[in-house]
C-alpha cells in the first residue's frame, strides 16, 4: 500500500540570526527618531527661532502676559475688543481649540450675533458704522489673536473717548501694530489685539 509522502517542517535550531538584527534595528531607530532627531530639531529651533520656539510669548517687566498666537478676552471700553471665541469651558482656551459649529441659519448663532452687536452699540452709541463681521462671529479655532484692520478702526472712537486720547493718536497706534498680508498678497491686513492694547496702556493721557 502506497502512503502519501509526508514532510515535517524543519525549524531552525537558532533564531538569533533573525532576532538579533531586528533588535539592533529597533534600538538604532529608537535612538535616531526618538532622541537624536527631536534634540536636533529643538536645538536648531532654539538657536534660529528662539521666540517662536518658546511660544511667541509677549513679555512685560520680565513677566509673560500672553502669546502672539492666542487671543485674550478684553471687555473694558478703553481696550480694543478681540474676536469672539467659542472654546469651552472658557473663551480662548488654548487646550480646547474649537468653533461653535453653528450653521449660518441656526437661531442660537443669530441671537449671539445680535447680542454682540448690541454690546458694541451700547459701548459706543454714536458709532453708526456697519459692525465688522469678525467682531461678532467666532472663528473655527476660537483662538484668533488678530482682528481685521476694519474691526480695529471701528473701535478707535470709543477707545479714544474713554481714555481721553486724540483719535489720531489711537489711529497711529493701530497703524503701528498692523501686520500686512503674508508675502504681500496672501491674506489681509490684521492687528494683534494684545500687542495693541499693551501699547495703548503705555500711552500717557495728554
């Protein structure tokens, strides 16, 4: 009686020729990508772009008062107001960047916009100019540190009146803190609200 040919798999006696190179490769790549590369990138960033690498912090009297990259809430009439923020549980929460996710026809968005318009009108009753859209709507990130040049100009009369400063002087500050379009053509002119308010606080009354 013929039996089918049966074969028994042959296992290598020593698995070290396969295991050892894998372990060596794992250790080498871990050192390169997990230690050396991060150290190199961090070192280059600290040497070439130290301000940006450390969070673009704004210092006053040796203390960090904020970052150029994250907005802050301002509600005093003598300050320029930032763009609204929808982050939770508080506005401008850098750990929870988000928008409201409300559609343009959502009643809650319409109510929020009307409330913001009302607050702007109440703070400056004599200002009948159209309210710039970025003063009453939040961005997708909720962290915008800038407002448009139009939004800054809209607030000049109120800030100048409350502080007892000439409007021309406040407008000059706005001009000094206006950042142009990136590379001259990408985006639009914008104003960093924190930097502008700090410069405003440094101005003396006439």
